[in-house]
C-alpha cells in the first residue's frame, strides 16, 4: 500500500504525516518520542510514517523541504505543518489543531 492509499484509508480520522529520512539524525533521535505519542494518541490521531527513501514523491506532493516535518490532515484537508525536532513544539502543534491540552 502506498502512502496516498494509507492516507485515504484513514481519512475519517485526523492524521499526522511524519516525513523523515533514514540518514537524518534528528529524525532518528525523535523515533522513541514519536512511538510514545503514537501509543498515547492512537485513538485520536493516526500517525503515518513517510521516508524519503521509500516514497520520495510524497515529499514533492506535500512540498517538504525540511525534515523532520509533520503535517496534520483531516478529511483530505491539510490542517497545518510543523518542521523541526522539538517534541514540545510538536505537542503544541498537535494540540492546537486537534484541540488537545497536553500536561
């Protein structure tokens, strides 16, 4: 299943598209934190990982210039985009668009 199919399959639930690359150290450093987020928020948002090595076309489709980057979507609409490796800023980004308060 390609990335676009994964996105369409889950379009009725908010999604966080995670753009990264295997060679990107900040991307690799965030992996454990992203896994914790996935486990804690799996009933609220679907996380979809997209690497430059596996799906370079998705980087063009979503105009990704920096990694790691995160795009929140819901019902085929892009809600927002965050680029960076600060987990607090990522939580603020997700919380803002999905109306979730993290403590």
